């Protein structure tokens, strides 16, 4: 059994930015150990029980440097427990709307998670962060009862390895905190590149190699699988948009995510 905790980042429209949707897959057999490890990290850093750990802001009593170290520890212990990252990125200039982008990339991440479950010969459950969207309930019901609808390679496909689609919220377990920290770190790095923020680009050179082991790779391959990192849509024809995708791909590759 695998648990996929999902969230989005960069939802607000900004030309040149990439909307990122992603999820972390946690092996069921490692879930308790991972949760207890996060408990121990919070205790070590004296994080009060009512503080919800996110990418930002950090606990008030920690310095900026201490908070960075705490987040690094959480990422490292996630890697140690076999956590895998699945992401999909779409340029805001291409997406019809942020809400459409979110629903479409939920589709894609769930499909890729189902493919991954085929690889590991197991089943899983998807837990999506709560958000305001009048269509999301029906969307999740459709994901379970019907499956994927509207992909170019098939009009309809049941996700047979996924046993349920549910909501989660930060504070209800440690796992939404992990996905918030991971996606927040990825967003900060990507925005540094797309906005040509030299300080953020410098940070990315340290952060992206740390995140790299989380991305799913096919067995025996050094490069990240398309299941682990997908550039949406699959084919981009407009020259300036294609240049943005190629630039991001090269930036990630230079920083250990090939």
C-alpha cells in the first residue's frame, strides 16, 4: 500500500511562471517510522505541537539558518524512508486558468501514480490538499468511479491500482508538511530561474541536488522518469513557450535533476 499526498504551488497566474502540481508517495510499511522520525525532528528543534511546519514561514524561535537545516533534515529522512516525488509543470501562459491547470494536473499525477503502482505491483490511495473549487468534489468522484477522461491516448481509463481519493490538510498528519516543504523548495528554485533572481538561483544550486533523489526514476536509469517529472503539455509548438520549457529543463539538469 502506498499513500500519495498531493499539493500545488505557484497557483496564482504570472506570465513566465510555471504552475507545479505534485505528490509524494510514501510506502505504507514506512509510514509509521517516517511519522515518528518527523516527531523526533520537531522535538529536537523544539517545534511546539500547534505549529504547522510549512516551507514558509518557519517557527518563530528559529533563525533562518536553523529553519533551513530543519527542512533539510525532513527532506533527508523522507529520502531514507523511500519517499518518491511525482510532479507536473505547466506554463501559466498556456493554461486556460489556474483552476483548470490544477484539475488537469491532478489527472496527470494520479495517472502517473497508477503507472508507478503497476511498476511496484501494489495499490495506493490519493490524498489531495483541500482547496476552494466548486468542481473538485465531482472531479475526485470521477477519478474513482470512472478514472481518467480526456487524455489524448485514451478517452477513458480506470485507475485500477488506486483504491480511494480523499482530502487531507496540513496539521492532520506530518505528510502534508513534507509535500509542502518539498514543493515549496522546488517552486523557489524554479522561480529563481524563470524570474532571473540570482540569489534564488544560488540557493537552487544547493536545494535541487538535495531534492533530486526524491524524483522517481525507472530501475537502472540515472535520469528522472517522465512519471516523476512531466512538462505539460507534452508537445509545445509556440517558439517562446518552447524556449521557456527548454530553459527550465536545462536549468534542472544542471542542478542534478536530469
